[in-house]
C-alpha cells in the first residue's frame, strides 16, 4: 500500500540517485529552499501539481515513481527504448549476455 512514507522515501531515493541536493531541487521547482526537505522529513506532502512537477524534474513518469522495483527509472526507460529498436536476433544476444551477468 502506498502511503506518505513511501512518497517521502521515494523522492529522497530518486533525488539522491541523481546526486541532487534537496535545496537545489526545491529552488529549481520554484519553492522555498526547505520544500523538498520538509517532504522527505514527512512534514508535508506535495500537491498533485507539484508531484507532477517533481516527476518531470526527475525525468520520470508518475507510473515510474510508484514502481519501487525500478531503482533507476530514467536508465531503465532508456534501456527499454533501446530494446524496442533491436532485431529479434540482437535482442536474443542481449538476453543471453545479460543472463551470463547474473
């Protein structure tokens, strides 16, 4: 179940993965310097509009935000888009290589 803790923790995880400070992210979103910090410390939640801005800022879709099995949504989406352009043989080769890396 998704709750306020999930939202706070997911924003923190995605932000730190991109090596962005909470202050820089807040200011880039046009908010006070403590805006993201307040969300991550569970003192506030973003409005729906701000949530969408946060997703855009992090270069992810809202769907990706809620899929916590994907640690790096931007990289994951880039990989998926690359896979879409591969031929069946190229895709089979990639899958074989990836299987060897497990």
